[in-house]
C-alpha cells in the first residue's frame, strides 16, 4: 500500500505484524523526492581468492544489527526492469539469468549470474562518498537495483566497468530518517579472477580494477584502505597484524590471510579455506556497536565458487552450512522466478539445498511501491 505525500514523494504503509515493520528502520526516503524503503546494503567484508590453478572464490560477511529476511532468488533471462526512481528511470531487459540474495524483500545486495559475474554491495560511511545531484536527463538507477543491473547485463568485470565509465546511468541514493544519506560501494568479480571496486566520489564513479583488489570492507574510501595496508608486515610496513573490529583492521587481516592460503586439494576444501578467512573478519555476537552499522554483528556469511558454480550460505544463528548449485537452475526466458527463504528456513536445511529453490511469484524491487 502507498499514498502520495506533498511534493510527489511516496510513503509506504505497512500492516501490523509485517516483518518490515519490525525492521531496523521502517522507512527510508529516496533522495530527490523519490521513494521510501528500508536499508539493503550493510556493513560487511568481501574477499576474492584466485587460486594457483585459476579457480575463483568470493567470500562475504554480512554485518548488521538484525537478520534481514535474506532469500536466495533465481531470476531468468528476459525480465523487463525499471530503475525505481521518480523521474526518467533506467529501463532494460535482463540479458543473463542470475542467482542472488535479496534483503528485506526490496532489492539485491549480492549475487552471481550464469556467466560467472558476481557483485556485492557494502556500506561506505565516508563523507567523500557522494552520488551527486540528481540530473533527470540521465536515466536513474536506484540503489536497490544497482547490483542487479550488472548481473542482468554483463558477463565480465571489464564489460561492466566499460559501462560504468561511459556514464550511461546515475545511481540514486536514499536518505535515512535521521537525514543522513546512504553511502554504499560495490564490488564486481568474475570467473577469470578480475575484480573491481566502484565508489562514487563527488558525484563521479571511481573505479579500481585489478586482480589484486581482492578485499573490500567499509570506510574509509578504497584509496585510503590501500595506503593503510602498506603500513603492515607482509605489505611493506612494520606494524603487526591488527585485531580490532573496525573496517580498516578487517581489511588488513583479510588481505593477510587470503595471501597466505595454500593450494586446495578440491573445490570443497577451497570453499572451507575461504570460510576460514571471512570468519576471521567476522564480528562475534555481543561485539558489535548498535549505533555503528559498520561495526555490527555478523549475521551471515557466503562463499561463491565462481569456477564450479556453487553458492554457499552460513547463518551465524545456526550451525548449518548449505549450498545451491546454481548452474543446475533453469534461466531460460519465460521460466519461473524461484526462491529459497534461506534465512527463515536455515534450521531445516543442511548440505545441498538446490532442490529447495522453488517457483515463486515475481519479485518486486522496492517492495510494494
């Protein structure tokens, strides 16, 4: 349900008992008079590992103040998309099928497509992060579709970065109830081991593309993270390995331990190695700070095997690790969208859950708007 507000913006009205009503923030306002929604990109650590034999694994922790009703979703080819902004929204039809994780039932915050391109959205609480003033002459893309746009349209990191640098779209941020602007950055990885980090600085995209850019956490901006890394042992400096929960310390630890990983005997062992790194960068229960979403408890961890096309999920609320072999799903145009409410159903899952991904009604980005 929704009703217009003065000035043309929109307010969501949720029924009593709705899980969204219980979320960390009920309503968030798109900047520039667009829509309201809850946050979908959270504090995290992302790590990519290119093994000696050329296999690629991407691990991620999701750190937040509560579970966000995360669900696995399969999107087939041929879906028509609209950028969910008030004026001149971007429009496209998905070229590739994808398998993603959505949060709060409003948008994609990580995923992989059938060509082996994956992407992750992370929190970036840095004042330098700025998407710029909305220019209605440029097609707009809301943050809730930012990750999905690349999964739908590109097969490699290079292709995606070329599109970003051409400036075809404008990413539209959100405004929190306290007036603070959401600040997010995005990672891209592909099965060749290429990597890119994308941050909007002073209204323009700043892209770091190289296989060496294997780790991303939160603030500060990526150039400062790279400069700080050089202060530590194994990276040219003299400082010992740091142990705090802060994004900068997690960045250093994840970089160090990924660099030290041995050659795995098989894909399953490689996934376990990747989990060992991102668990080290996790924030245990009770160690988070409620007023700092960039230092929140880890609520789940994922590992994507881009080479063998398997997606692992581990909730920190349960002892289970489950996975989906996403290459076995049907991405053909006209096939059903499918879902596995993995966070809700975690206690009934263990090991392979590919057959638990079942048809569901089409997903609506932005929820009920």
